[in-house]
C-alpha cells in the first residue's frame, strides 16, 4: 500500500475541505470567516482566491462538481452560493456570492449539494434543516424547512442518490431519514426501501445507537439502500431498513465524527482517533477491517520514540508523550525531555494526522468504486489516502474491536 | 442591580424544551418488576460466588440493569451486589474475568465503576478496588468503553 499524500495547509484547524471536479483546486476554511481556494502547483497548494462575505466562522463547504458552484454555511446563520462570473468592470473571472434566505435563527452547521446539484441542504442549530432550491423568477435561492421531529441541533446531512431523500444526524441522538421532495424541482421518485409516497418532510426512518450519543456523521451507501451513522458513543451503526437490521460496531477507541462510503460494502470513518478506519460488511454483518494509517512508528524522522512503550492498545494514548509519562511512573525515568526522549517528537502521535479528523470525503473513483479518500482535521493537514483492498488491511487489524 | 432574573429557570417557560427522558428509550419493565428481578439476580449472584464463578456472577448482575427514574432501590441493590463481586475477586483474576465478559457487559461494568467512584464510602465501595478493575477493563475494552459510559443516558 503506497503512502498517503500529506499536505500541511495550516498551523491551525481546517474547518472543512471540498475539491473541485478535476481535483486541481480545493476550497478550505481555516477556522475563519473566509474560504480560501487553493490551487495545486506541484506538491504545494497555493491560495489563489479568498471568498470573503460571511461575518462569522464558516462551518461547512461543498463544491458541486458539474455546475462548479460552491456553497458555504456559517455561524452567521447565512449560506452563500458562489458562482464564477466575469467581473463587469475588469472582465476577470471572479467568484460572485449569492445570499440564500435560510430563515433560521441559529448557526448553520453543515451544508451539502444534492446529487443533481439543483438543491442543497443546510443543517442548523435551530432544530431545522433548510432545503434550498433556486427560484429563477426572483433570481435567488429559497428554502423550505424540515422541522419535525428534530429536537436539537442538526450536525450533519447526507443526500440519497435519488436527489429526494436526506439523512440527518442530530444532537438529540437520532439519525433520521427525511423526504426533501420539492414539487417544482424534483420528479416523483420511484419507490425504494425507504418508502413509496414521499411528500416533503415525510419521516422514513429514525434510528439511534443503543448507548446514545450525538450523531456526528451520516451516509447513504452508493445504492442508497443502506444508511450508516457514527455517534459520540464510539460506535458506527449500519441500518438495513428492509431487513430490518441495525448492526452496531463498538470501537474500543475514541468516537468517529465523519464517514464516507467507498463501495456498496465498505466505508471509511475517522474522528478523534486521528486515523481513518475501513469498515466492511453486508446485510449479514459488519466489521472493522483495519486502519488506513500505519501506526507502528512515528511519522517524522526526528520523532524517535523511547524504547519501551511499543504500541499501546488504547487508541490515542499511543503517543510519545504518554510513553514518557508512563516511563516516569513505572520506571522512575526522568522528567519529560529526559535522556531517552526524542526531543521535538515528544508529543507526536504515531498517526499521520496529529489531531482529530473532522472531514473525510471521496477523492478518486465514482460512487461505489472510490479508490482514494481525502481527510482534513484540526491539525491543519490535508491527506489523501489509498483505500486498498480489504485483504491487505486485515493483517493490520490493530486493536479494533469487532461485534 | 436586580440579578434575580438570572436564577429563573427559562426552560420551564419553553414549551419545546428537550427533556432528559426523550434522549433514551424508557425501560419497558415496571418498577415493581425491576426490583423483583434485581432481588432474584442478587440471590443468583450469591450462589455463583459460592461456586467461585466470578464471570457468571458478573454476567448475571450486569444483564439488563435497572435504569431511568423511579427504580432507586433496584439501582442501589445492583450496585451493592456488584461491589460484593468486585471486592471478592483476587486482583490476579481480574484480567481473565474482564476478557471473558461479553462486550455489552463490559460497557455496563464500566458504567458501574464510574458510578461507584462517584460514591466514595457508600456501602462497601472501595476506590482502590474500583481503580484496579478500571485499569484492567480499559486495557481490554479501550477508551471507547469509557466514552460509552459517559454518553449513555440510561443511567444505572
């Protein structure tokens, strides 16, 4: 398995990232009010444009591959759609923002284009999801709100491939599937495992993990017939609505906060554990197949670890800092920075990402056949991973608990 | 300056407030049934202990524990019974006992360890015994089990 491509974008956190269709540009927000568009030049990413219009922190970005439009959501309760148009004065191509009337009174938390790119969904702290569609008569984006029966902040959404159904994860510990059917935009969808008649705001399913926890990430499988969600109790649940079966995989590490399907029988999840983990399975059961990261050794050359610890089975505790303190405790070895420590590598984790991964997205390959995924996180890194065949990973199955 | 308004419970005036009980599925059993079951389990645990079957005793007491409001008596009896099991286990046996528990029981045991640590001096609760179990359980079940003990609203 080849090594992941690692790009250090920033010292601080990356709020979210979205690539354009040909992967030559990426839109990121560095925990600020602005979106930066980075263009690839060799092995570097350079800022070529800054999209400034929001007046509070940006929470989420999505880039529609075919219509080449960017949508951003922010804590200022607004969303903007950005479109490339020639500047009337200079003739240069610029990204022009269009305000979206969201009608929410709390922060917008998450945004995603629908598969046909004629709608997008904005999750919010106002216990509502705004489904936005373009109104050509007035030349603006209008929204309809999905409200019932959401009881708390919506943290994440994902579109079904049919452009009508929407999955949402919320801080009231529920993952739900809604109909976001808009009469003027959508054709009547064919019936599916989620239901036959689907007027706006139909609840097609409501699921929760046995031990609760905020639902941080949801995702439909490529066919749309299976739903996966990750919650703050360190579990991934996979729902077969026709089954009816829910498989809950307990992780023995910290919670996952983001996930993406790579094939009909495989998904990648990542989060506070700082490494992307591949899960595989089908209607008869699911399991963790292994980490995409090689956590057996520190990543930087200067980070030689002290000779004792070895890989601790306890997830994120697998760090040089932890080993230093454990050695001090169990062997009476000197203070941090003492004789056998690795100097600057003292606090280095053995994972590529040095902090929580907040976003994992498909990078290469179409739906159902994703070969590479990209991740970004609190450590300011953008990493592109190969999703290798399962066989190569099973051998590396490292302290990932299976149920 | 008048600051008493800060003490007003504004949630009481919010018709749409999210209640604790809406965050988990209520126990389908009636409180009287729960206490009956708990008493029966306490008896079963004693007979397991007499046979030296620690794992069996733990699985019994950790199966379907009482949670939610109105079952305090059953909760206390469960904790008391569990603490008896924990205290009577030799520390060298703990790793194997923990490993042989089903995943569900491991998570519930973690919940009781934290509950016990929050009640120092209650009954026979001993902090050092609980910490010993906690260490071994974390080695087997990982930090994920601790996270689940914190997120689960089905308080035991």
